[in-house]
C-alpha cells in the first residue's frame, strides 16, 4: 500500500470536521473517535473507498463492517424493514454502544457486508463522530481503527501508532469513554440474538427483549457474526487468565512471575503482586473503569516488551461480560483455574 500523507486533526472544530467530511465524500479514509473505540471510516456507498479500509487494517474481506449513521431518521434509506422492537431500543441506545443487524437494501455494496444480505448499523454517542457523518451526508462504514488482530484503539496515540501514513486523516477525540466495542444484536432471526457482547450489557437488553438469545461465540462452527471467529484484541505477548479465589490467584501469579512476565490486575490486589511489571485496569467495584482501560493496558505491555501476561479473571457482571469476552479472546481462551 502506498504511504499517504496523513492529516492530524488535534483540535476538531466545524471547519476541520467539514474538511474531513470532504475527504470521506472524495473516497478517502478517516480515523474518528466514538464512545466505544476509535473507528476507521469510509463512505459506505463507495466500494473503492471501503476497500481502502480493508487494505489499511489488513482486515480479512469476509469480516463485514458496521455502518454508522448520524441519526435514526435516515435508517430507512439503508434497510428493508425496521422491526417493532427497534422503536424502543433506538430510543434507549441509539445513539449508544448498540449495533443492530437488519436486512439490507441494495444501496449497500456487498464489500461492506461481506456478501451477507444483512447490514450492521450503529449511531455513535459522540458529537465528533456524528458531525463527521452528518457533514459527509452518507453512512460511514467503519471497523475499529487498529491493525487487524491488535488490541482495539481507545486513545489518539494508539491510532497514530497504527494508521499514520495509511489513513488520510486522524481526528483526536481524546480517550474513548466506554473502551470496549458495541454490543452486536441480530434482529433478522426469529428471536433477537446477541452476536457480540459489548457496551450495552445483556441485562439491560433483556429488560426490553423478553426472548433475547445469546450466540455461542466460543464454538468453532461458522459464527453468525463472521468477525467473532478471528483471533482478536491480541497483544504481542502470550496471555494466561487465572481464575479462582482471590488469594489463590495472587499466590499462583506471584509464584509464576519473572522479569519477562507482566500482571494485569485490579486496584484492590495491585500492591500484593511482587513484580514491578504490573498494570492496574481499575477497581473491581467499577467494571466500567476496567472496561475503559483494558485495551490500553494490553498495548502498554507490548511497549514494555513483556513476553507473557498473567491476568486476573474480572467480574462478568454488566459490561464485565464484554471485558472478559475480549480478554479471553486475547488469551486464546487460555485459563488456569486455581
Ligand atoms: P468491528 O467493527 O471490528 O468491531 O467488528 C464488527 C463486528 O460486527 C464483527 O464481529 C462483525 O462480524 C459484526 N458484523 C458486521 N456486520 C454484520 C452482519 N451483517 N451480520 C452479523 N455480524 C456483523
Ligand atoms: Mg475490531
């Protein structure tokens, strides 16, 4: 891929966002912040622009992209039908960290959806993102703005490190508020199915959808959400998750630690690890704090050139489910029970 001249937008205002929108309209690719993670966006209706996303990320072509809208009012343009349940869901979570899979209209090119007859749609809860989409006057197809397989980017520094020289522009929106990707909910099957846990927890959706199902994402069958089959979110280091009673976890990790290993833990246990190579993701009392820090921690271990990460098994309540889904994937499901 030819190196491109990347514009860095450090103080996004209306003028610079309109300029970025022009880049999108002309078929370029732009990194923008959202409340979940940073996205790498292109005009969803322009196949050659969408191809640039796959090339820049090294993303497999059979992994479909989410299209991002600035407002629910334009949804009709892109999908065949809007199921009843979406009227309440959209009031609660659009804008928000919820992606819904719906039957697509032909206006969406096949490269966006990896030839599926469905399309994943989200409205980000971030003013910069929504303005960029609105000024572009289109839908923006965007996966996370990382090199495929690496931990998702939650900070400006992460996207500059991954995509400088590859994206036409990178917009600085500071640290992403939520820090894990959206929940992907399939509304095309008989019963709504969560294909990927994310920013909107199961319990919150269950309040609205009585017959809510959850896809088994750890099975080796062809998953309904194609992206779930890839090794994801992975730091360079190997990773092992230690699960069990807190004192035993502490003991086991301390007995295995050496100069080449790192520990990913919570605030409550941090002082009890002997090693200096330790990072605290947040308090066990605040799962959203842990969510906002995990990808940053995985990237920091890479910078520290750690060879193996020992990670605590965090609580899976609420957004904790999405956190452990990402960490287990990063660890290739490698868990030691103590
Ligand atoms: P990313 O944007 O990299 O966070 O990944 C988007 C996720 O949404 C991946 O797991 C995709 O497989 C999933 N996805 C996108 N479009 C569809 C679709 N039409 N049907 C099912 N899953 C989808
Ligand atoms: Mg991704």
